[in-house]
């Protein structure tokens, strides 16, 4: 009888152990989906947060680009609305050179419409680079050429007689020169260059 008990007891313990292990595995499987669900939820929250961050960053970048484009558009519009003085000159408006000019020997007052004191008037404006070449007419039908040379520009050697030298005027100032042919870049020329009056 004792032998049977000794044999049954270990078998019973083994059975209990195996059953306990199986229940433990089932509990692990049951809890595993919930922890898996929590991990999945955490991953979704992280992705949602990342997506939200990207959307905010994209929106900020878009606003910045829009602001820069708006500023550039405003600057372009501002510069486009400013009149081109040479374009006005070529259309017969002489605002670019209007006013009083003085040489060592004479004064010259030019109106915006091209009329000049002393029965003179301007016509046929054209450009050679930055130099404006304008016909200087007298009331009796005679004409000469008036050159407008802006500050910082030197009158090219082609405007001067080969024997007459070059531009000896003050190139730091706007100038007018009236001539009937090639210029002589000597002291006589320098004395007859007109500068804007003070």
C-alpha cells in the first residue's frame, strides 16, 4: 500500500506542475495581446505626434516662403513704379536735364518741355550708352549737338578730335556740352562744359 502511495504522489505532483505551467502560459498569452495593444497604441501616438510636428513645420515653412515672396513682389512693384529718366527723355520729357546749368562763360536754363532761355529748344533725343545726345536748335533753324554726360561717366575718345585730347572735365559731376562737331579736349573745352547750378 505504501509503495502505491509513493508512486501516486510523484505522479500527482508532476500532473499539478504541468497543469500549472499550462495555465501560466495561457495567462501570458492573454496578457500579451493587451501589452501588444498598448505598444501599438504608443507607436500610433508617437507617429501621430511626429506627423503633427511635420505638419506644423511644413506650415511654418510655407508661411515663411509666402512672406518672402510677398516682400520680393512688393520690392519689384516699387522699382517698377519708379519712372526711368532715360525713358522720359526719349519720349520728349527733359526732366533729367531740366534746371540751370553753368559754365565758366555762360548760363543755360532748360525747361521740362525742352525749351531753353534765349529762343533755343531741344529735339530728337537719343542714347549712346549712358550719354544722351540731343539736337540743340536755334530759332533761326541752325542746330548743334548737346551731350548730357552723367556723373561717373567719361566722354569717350571717339567724341574728340585726334589732336584735341580727351575728356578733361570734372567727371564726378553731371555735365552738358554743346558742340557743332568733334570736341577739342583742351582748356577751352573745359571752360565751356556746363555743370548743374548750386
